[in-house]
C-alpha cells in the first residue's frame, strides 16, 4: 500500500477502538419508565450526544479533505522536482574561494529561449597563497663584437732603392726622386735626392742618401727653438752622439782669437732659420761653429732638411713669427716626417 495512504488510515479515529453506539430509544424508555439512582461510587457511562457525533464526523471529513490536499500537493511537488532534475543546469567550477554574489535572474516573456554564443574563456593562472612567483631573468642577448672603424691612412712611406733608408710623409703630399751626386764612379745607383712637396705643390723638404758629401761652415750665434731625438738613425762614426731633429736660427759672427779684441757688433744681424737633422754635438746653442747636417751611415751619407721660401729673406719676419709657425699643421707634419727617418 502507498505510504501516504497508510499514514491517513493510521490517523482515522473510526478505526481505533470504536465505542459501541448506545440505543437512544431504549435509554429514553428507561428514563421515563423507571427511577434513576445516582451514585458517586460508580462511574456513569459516557453517552455521546447527536450533536457531538455530527461535529466529530465533520472533523473527520475535514481531516480527510486536508489529507487528500496534502497528497495532491505532494504529487505536484514531486512532479516539479522530476521536471527540474530531468534538465540539470551545467555545473560551474569556482576557481576562487571568495564567495561570488549570485546574480538575480529576471524572467523574460519570450516563448522560445535564445541561446547566446559565449566567448571562449581564457584561463588565467592565479598563484596560490603558498606559492610566490619566481622572478625570471631575461635572457642576455649576445652582443656582437665591436669592430673598430677603419681609419683612412694619414701617411705613406718612401724607401730608397737599396732598401736602407726610408721615411713617411703625409697623404696628399708628393715626392720627386732624382739622381744624386756620387763618388767614386759606379756608385750612382745608390745616390738619390728625394724632394718633398706639400698638398699645394710647394717644395718643403729634401732627403739625400748616397756616397758623397761636401759643405762649408763658419762661426755663428745659434738660437734653438725645438729639438728631438731621431730614434731610427744612428751615426756609424759617432754612435754615442745621438741624431736629432732641430729648428733653430743662426746669426753670423766673427770668431775672435785669444788676445784679440771682440768686435762691437756681429758681422750680420739677420738670422737664418734652419730645420734639419744632425748630430747633437752640432746643434749647441750660443756662439759656436755652424756645423753640417751630414750624418755618416754604413752606405755613405744621409742628410735631411726643410726648404723655406727663398723669396722670403729671412723666412720669418721676427723670432716671434718663427715661434708662432711652430703651432701650425705644416710644422707638425714636417717634424713627424723627419722623426720617422729610419736606416736599416
């Protein structure tokens, strides 16, 4: 039997210990025909009146009606539960432990539900409280090797035919090679005069190497403005007397002998400016012999000197002008060329 029906039958008062219904006419006859003796020592039988019976039946009927309504409601609720469970909603997995407020759903009066396409969810990695993101070191890009820029050459080299003497001169300058003096006969091939021209084409220097030499000298008063050792050349006859580059001025003077009275003024007060390469002993300041710029080397003679404009006498108007020329580019280029002389 259905469990709900069993519960209803169990609460039916008519089925639990029924009291026999007394006969009303018989009771009335006893009341009218005989005397009634009342006693408190004996319990009086309970007599249910007709009104009570009607009320009781009404209560029973009401209980049955309520029971039927409860059964009907239970069936309806069960049917609704069955409808909901037949179409379960998709389960939602929450990523965070923080409670999320549930949005309220407002029913829309549409007959046919419209399914809206949802965007594909993007998974976002959320670090747990016990895990800390580990900083990653960005990869170090391999640096390309630094290549120094190629610099254009600033000088060029000339070497004499026999391969012994050489020097460098600025790019843009030019040279002219000529046959030099020679003695004895048969040594011409080893004698050369190299004339150097600057970028404007002006003759600025001469370098000689060969088996020949000459020169004259006198008494002068020398003023030295600049000097430096030429490391690439060593005299074959005076190896302990360094070869030097120098820029200086000469003033001719009369050499006095012991016991003679010195002249009041020099023979010539006009200075002669010289830039050349010579032994250190022949570049002393003060009154001395003029000396020569010829240096003995294994294959003969070497000489190198600057050429000033012959139209200018003297080459510089004043000593101060000569000193100012020392700060020019041309002076630096000529000095570097003489210091580059090398004999092998």
